[in-house]
C-alpha cells in the first residue's frame, strides 16, 4: 500500500546533524524518501535554520525535495524579524513559532506534565547549570501580540511561508492565527493538535480552520501512547481530509524511520474507513498546496 504515501511530503521530520540524537541524517533520509515513493520532507531543528542543509540535499538527491525551515526559539533570537527575513531570503518554506523555549511548553515540561523529560529539556537544564540564560518566549504581552510578531508575520506573508503554531498556548495560537490572516498569511498549520501539551478540542479546531488553517496530526503522538488512536481518528473524521495533514514528528534514535511511520499512519486510517483518495489528500494534496507545488 505504498501508494498511500506516493508523492507525499512529511512536513515534520527531525533529521541529523542535530544537537539531539537522531536516527538518520539528511542523506539517509533523502534516500529513504526516494525509495518509499514520497516526494520530500521538511527538516526541523529546534535551534537552527535548515535551508542551507536542504539546498545541499536537493543537489545530491534530485529525486527528493528537502524543505528548509526555521524555529523561532532563543537560539535565533526568538521572535526576531531579522532572522525571519534572512530565512525567507535563503528559501525557507516553513516557520515554527517557539517550541522548547515557548513559555507554555517550558512550564509544562519543567512541571512534570510529561512522563519523560525530552532531550531538549535536558539541554535546558545543562545550560542553566552552566549559568547560561535560556529565556522563555511568549508572543503576548498584556493579552496583545508583541510588535515583533507583526513584523515577522509581514515577512512570512511576503515570502509565502507556512506558519506553524508549534507548542504555544491556545490564547497565543488564536491571537496569532487571527493576526496572520489579517496580514495576508495564506498558509497556516496548527501543530500536532492532539498532543497533550497543545491539545485542541474539535470545536477549537473547527474555529481555527475558519481562518484557513490545516490541522496537523503526527504519528508519534499516538504511537508513543500520548493519546489514544481513537481520539486522533475522531478528530480527523470531524475536520475532514480537506483540512488535515499527516506528519510524523519522527527522527528519534529509537523510533521508526519517518517514511515507515507515515505509511503506518496511512494504513491505520485506511483500515478505519478512510478512502485512498482521502488519505492521499492528507499526505500529498494538502502538503503540496502548502508548499506551492
């Protein structure tokens, strides 16, 4: 059933080289994309812009389209218009708002909400032990978006970049998505909507979809027991394949390869009543539209 992911893009892949341990590097991932019949993948780093890596991968493996991204964490200056402008000029196609440095995510992780401390959490603790400041980031002050956020949104709109909401609070997400729509951002993704730290109800997802946003469901969320697959299934059915994209969030040292995870995800949906056409919409059609393909 490889046809379920034929021509697909996985827009959430943690490949190496990275500060965190990864199962595969970009060269191995590119070959796996080609062998699986997929079209490409987005290179996610919590710390660095990956557009230069993507350019090299695409030169070496023309059968794979690697996508450069940036994540607005402290290592790039947070909500930093200059970093965003440089990323846009370098060909970045997707921007994640704060992940590990987001105030919402950091508070949840450090308070023990998750059963296991993520690798990036260990890096934060190491830096703090060395006396290195690792500030948290919020895009709101007194309930309003900070000025830098509007500048970043204008750059995202200028370069037609995909905006991903990452690990922000719901208050931040709704404020950002509304402002993004008003400032001409056309492509938005609500990051792993069924993940415990960002969990959105079906009603909230339907509201966000009115702004044109796609709901992202990642393989790792249910595969690692963070949510029951029945919950994921119910959310996808409620939104419909036209407003959903399937990603994996894979690359962890002990996990499956992203192409394996995406195919397994697609197969599980097929076995639970989704048609091949609907699955192709979530793996291929919607992701290609987001990338302007």
